[in-house]
């Protein structure tokens, strides 16, 4: 018996070219952000500005990775906000604890 089932090997939907494009786009975006981090690391002197830039770029990369690889950008807005708001409050708590924790030495 001959197999009469015909497989479509066209490039319309099932070849994964759109996924490869998205992966390469993500690769280049994350590489560009990392290159900026390296540029800042070797050009700016140590200081608060350098640390703030690194923290900001790290947060941008983390959000982009979560959005792309964990597919969060394809979810409903309410789910995104229910994940994002607690993260913002935890970051605020950490900053507040670090700043207030250092003030114990100023009292004496």
C-alpha cells in the first residue's frame, strides 16, 4: 500500500522562521544592552551613577528576558500587573531597608 498522505514542507507556517527571527532579535537586543554595560564598566569611574546605570540596565534585561522567554508579554495585562507590582514593592522594600539600616551608625 502506498502512503497517500502528503506532507507540506512549505515555508508558510510550520518551518519556525518567525521563531528564529524572534530569537535572533532577542539575542541582538540583549547583546546591545550588555555591550553598553561593558562600555560603561570600562569608561566610567566608580560611583553612584555607575551603580545606578548597572542596576537599571539589569532590570531592563531581566524584564525583557521574562517577557520573551517566559512569554509574559503574551499574557493578559492583569496577570502582568499582578506579577510586576509585588516585584516593585519588594525592590522598594530592599532600598528602604538598605538606606534605613545604614542610619543606625549615624545616631551615635
